[in-house]
């Protein structure tokens, strides 16, 4: 995989028309200008480029059961924005434009296992739409799918695919730059028993021990909630109704303080932005096509993303911000406790608790988010446990949830942000 920066005028299949940067086919995605005015401090007056990709893609894992438990068919996916170029992806990771072969490339292997499962002797067990990053995508969703290979007959067509055991997959969730964003999302939305050891319920191997895994097991199986399920849903809906956001699309040329500099980089020329837009010529083997050019959102620095948990009323619970983001049509979704860039709201007690010496960091994983649209968008995802004395259970900027409640949200559209799903996927390393 080689991705080389090029001037916009050399990105032949892309054009600027009506203040929009788009593909000449009218498919794939486009870069549009977006203006947001709201009462939230981080969104009081925001103008920036956004990715407009209305197509719903397919992220799908093929799984099979064998004598030694469940196995997952991973794809070694080369993407221009990935750190290390290649990371483990779902069996199928394709936009609608890709699997309809708008690029005149090769067909997508195993696609029918998710579009026509009955014809492939597969059972589509999981199928839920989940959002992309709301600070850079406009209302973008993908199908997160798991299909069971009933006859265990599907064989990898080449070395790009490999069957991995649940144990191998679990351990990889703690490795830097190994399991990509999309794979983590699908794994989280799957039946968690398929990533635990054969015959065991998720986290059951830790039951009755003194271990973080024990707390996860209890949190998944507890009925002792701070809020009843109906109250949780009501709390989120109230926040969605409370948040006032006025949004509008504007030509890229009208974005305040943004300019295409030397025909190379669309960036903020008079202030800070966590990203800029650059254009790349990409060459690669083992993809549907072996060369193309495209714009990518390039991050200007690493982002630390933290999910905080604490034992509250005898149960391990996780704190999620009720986050308003410009790209969410439903305005608010559940986000990790802390995302440390200016486009995300901060909760003061969370920042203080992370710096406290009693706080325990259970895991920390580096990930390059969405390598097909972002260039080296590096995030350090961490799980922190804070002392209950520092956990504000009356905070009105977020909500505390048990793993049992979180599990319900993985099966629902538009509640857990992309970053929340990536952070939560780390917990399945203990499953």
C-alpha cells in the first residue's frame, strides 16, 4: 500500500462543483461545507468540511462453530489511512458503490452471505445499523452483520482471508493497530458468546473471582440498575429534545477561515482544527482495484479517548456523555466519557478523576480510525476505573450504565457512537 499526497488538480476522478468536492460518478462520497450554530459551547459557532456519504455500507463477519468453539473469518484489509497499512477487518467491508462495482473492479467475496444469506446456507444472526463518527460524517450509517456458516463450507479464496478462533480474536482486541474500527463495531454488536470460550457465557470464566473480569460478568448479569430501562431511554430523548442545533450546508468556499492552500490541503488557516483534507494517489495489491485517488481527512494530532467505569451501588457501571455532534440527525448519542479535542464537550469531574492517583487504567489500545476516509486518525482508547467517591452519579451531562444495559444498546440504531463502540470492544478481551 502506497498513498502519496498529490495536488487536487491531479486527482483526476474528483472535481469541485457548486462548492462541493465530489467523485465524477456521483457515487462514493463527497466533501461539503457545514455550518452549525447551537447553545452548546463546543458547537456554538462551528464551520468545517464534512463527509457526505448517504449510502449504507455492509460490515459483516462470517462465523462458524467447530469442535473447539467459534471461529471468525477475518480479512487483511489494506486501507490508505491505516497505520501499518493493513489491519484485520470484517469478512465484508464494503460501501454500496464498491460492492455494486462502480469502480469497475472485482466483485466482493462473500457478499451474498449478507445480502442473500438463504442462498448461501448461512443464517444472518446480527443485522443492525450503526453510525460513523458524528464530528466528520453527515448522518452516515453502516449495517453491522454476523452471518453463521451453517455447513462450515466457506473456504478463504486467498491469503487475504483467515479463520481466527475466538481466543485469537479476543487477544487481538488489546493489540495496537491490529483490529480495525469496523471489525470492532461488528464484534461489539454480535452475540458475545461467540467471542468467549466454547460453551461459556460471556465473562463467565471470571465468575466468583477477584478480577476485573468478575466485575464485567456481574455488570452484564445484574438487574440492579440506577435507572430503569424506560428511564434511560427517556433521559436520552429528553436530551435530544433539549439540544438546539441549527445546521446548514454551505459551499466549501464560504467556510470561514478554511481555504485550499497551494491546491494541496483544505485546512483552517486562522485557528485550530483537529483535521485537514488532503488528496492522495493510492496504489495497492489485493483490493477491488489496484490504484485510485481520493481525498482523506488527515488528523493534526493524536486523540485520547477514555471510557470511565466505577463500582456504584455494588455494580460496575460505565459513564457515557450525552454527546451532541454536528453529523447526527438525532443530535445526541452516547459517547465515551472523555474525547480530548475541542470539538467534544468536556465534563470537569471526568478530567479530574483521570488525573487522580487512585484511578486504575485497565487497558489502553492505539487505533487508526476509519482508514478508508481518514489518514492516520490515531486514537488512544483507554478503560479507566475511578474510585466511587469521584464518580458523580448526579451529573446531568451523561448517564451511568451497566454492561447489561449497554448490551441492549448494541442492538439499537443510533445510540452508541463509533468511538463508544471502539472503546467498549476492548472489554470483550475479557469475555
